[in-house]
């Protein structure tokens, strides 16, 4: 029997501690009826507290993907995470994707690991956004899901912006080619955090939750992978973001600190 | 809250197609109440049918592991898969493991991917067995789980051997330091396949099943990862092998061929 299960391809970095990156993506995606593939876009050395090294993968992502393309079903989606690859290599990868573009794509742009060695400057992250966005075909839904810090790095947004200003600030991102922007960790009133789903003409608050003193690692990977899973199963973009956010809230209480570590990581299911 | 969940560390190669390697290990381990970490021991380029490239990981496994050791709980285990690393690097890795040896370890020795580029000679695989086995501490249970082809590469075994001869043939492996040998795909009567659990003085048939015309990819990774999961949850070695084998039989019927591929891969759950 030939399977035509929707397929999610993770273009992810490997966090050996299992808190974030590819392992978090997989633990999330394996809860859904999908086939999952993975193209490594960075290797790292890290504990659960700190990132010590970030390296480009040994196998070029464009080459790796070129051998997966022939075994992809018609419905497939991509999750892009930590991209420790050169502009040239990203260009080759987007060239391969152009032959068989994912119907759904979500990019969780990461400037730097939250603790440890650096990766991108604002300028190099914006260059990546240009390369990725410009490869979208009009019948495809490609979403960028920055945290507030990456949102400010990529746009002219400032901390105090109201929803209608957020739409204006996001226009430069839509002009690069992305269909929607999912802003995570935006500031709500007082001690709350607000996530927004932003399109060319709308800005919807999809969730408001209390600001926790410590944020467990892995929430960003969980949200973008969950979004892709629901999108591949037929929910629309906003519904997928809402469902992923609900799932995260349920998982939040499972957060644990590993022995010898200090930062909590999100639990599993 | 600090978690003391048993932790499984995969020392695995990455098969991007998701059929085997790290992705198969993770899809198996995430079905159990464990924390999972991963140290990459090779990157590969492959479809579901063929392996085109095998490379050493960008980050040295010994370095990667040295940053995980401080966050491991008292009870942890290791699964070793495709090791595309030099003898020197393996020596450094086993040196790191000697500081905090896994109570349980299972090594699925792989001579070569079943289709595509080569990796080890019989001699280099035996050298690895020496390096790994000699690092075991006497209070640790370290198992090697070869298929028939690797068993013959590592010992003087021949196809026609009876159980008592298999014990004798395995002695050279026990002398290297391994506590048990799990021989997979041994020949039973006629069209059946027999798996054996071999110790210094016993050889138990743990399962007999029909020889399928096509063997789905991923069964070896599934068995060794399942074994580790059950062992970490308190079953003994033989019980863990039996339980893993039962689980595999249930999963066998979920095997699928990916569109554009010809070889079936084991399904998920």
C-alpha cells in the first residue's frame, strides 16, 4: 500500500538536550497522523541552560532535500527553524523548494539562542526573510512566526504599538512574500502576554495569558510544529494557531527542570 | 520541580526520510514516559530507497555529550546506532561515557545501509565493538543487537549453527565486554525467522515469525529503542527484548511505501 499521509518536513537545528529544535518538533509532530521527515539546518552543542556551539550541518540542506522531493506526497508542509547556513546555501535550498513548493510553510525566525553563542544580526535575519518570502507561490500559505524580539529586528515596530500599528509594521514582511505573521509574546495589558495573528488587513488577538516569571524552553518549536500539523490536517491558518496555542497551555504545567539545570523545559504531552 | 524521569540518549545517525535512524528512535521513545536526548553520530543523504551519502557529524559527539552529562539523571541509558566517526573520536566519546556510564546501553551495529554507499568493513566494525565493550563497568548492562550479517562479521558464526553453537560463537563478543547478545533475523525452520537472546550460558529463542518477502525499514531502530525504553522502566533484558518484539509485530501491518518509493517503511504506532 502506498501512503499519502500528509508529510511534515522539519528544516531544523538539533538541540541535543531535547528541549527545543528538531527533538521538540518531532515530539510535537508525532502526536499527529503525519509522516515526518527532517533536513538538518544546524548542529549545536548545548545543555538545557546554554548554547555553546552552533555549526552548519555536515550535509548541505539543498542536497538532502533534493533526495526527499521524489518521495513527498502532494500535500506536504515545511517548518523552518534555526538556519545556520550561508546565504548561498539558503538560496540553493529555496531553489530546490521552488520545484515543489510546500503548500504550507511556517518559519520561526531565530536571531540567537536565548542563552549562549550568537547566530544572526538583524540584517542577516532580514536577508533570510527576503530569500524565503520571495520563493512563495501565490497558492501557498507561508507564515512567519516571530517572537517580539525578532519582530522588532525585522520591522520598524516598537514596544508600545497598538494592533492597527502592528498591521502597518507588518506590511514590510508581507511585501517580502509571507501570507501571514504570527506575533508571539506581544505585550498585553499589565502582566499579560498577547499573541496576534496579523494579515494585510487584520490583527486578531489569538490568546492572552499571564506572563510567567520563567518561560520554559521549547514553546516556539512546539507552536510552529503544532500549527503545521493542524494546517496539514485541514484547519485554516488562524484556527491552526489557536489550536496550537490551546495545546501549549495544556502542556505548560508539565514543564520540568532537568537535574543539574536551572531553566525549565516544556514537558511531553 | 526537578524531573528525574529516566532519560534515553540516542547516539544515532540522521535518516532524513524518517524511516530509520534518529527519527525512528525518537518516534519509538516518545511513546514512553522518558526524557530523550540525542547526540548525532552521522548525517546522511537518503531517500526511503537508497542512501547516497554518509558524513561525520559537524559537532564532535564527545564534545556534545560532555555538555549533556551534567543534566543527566541517575538513571539513564544509551542507544548507539550508525557510528560514522573515527576510531579516535569513538575513543574520546567512550572516555566521556566512562565518567558517567549508562546503566543500560544497546548497540545496533550497522555494517552498511541496506541499500547504497558503504560504511564499515568487518575489521573496523570489530574494532568499534572492542572500544565500546571494553568501556562497560561490571554493574552496567550493555547489549549488542546485531542482525545475522553483522553477527557473522563480528564472530566466527556460520549460517547453519544450532543454539548451543551460537553461544560459543558469541563468547568472543562477551569477552569484549558486552553482557548479552540479541541476535535478530537468525534462521529458524523453513520460512520462519528466529531471534535469539544469548548470554554466556544460555540461548533463548524470543520470537519466531514468518519471513516476509520485503522487510520494512526501521525495524532495527525500533527494536533497540524499544528495548532501551522498557529496560529504563524496570523490565529485565530478556523481558524488554520480548516486549519490544511484540510491539514490532503489532506495528508491522502499518508498513507503507512512500509515494515515489519502492521499499516499505514501518509505520508509526
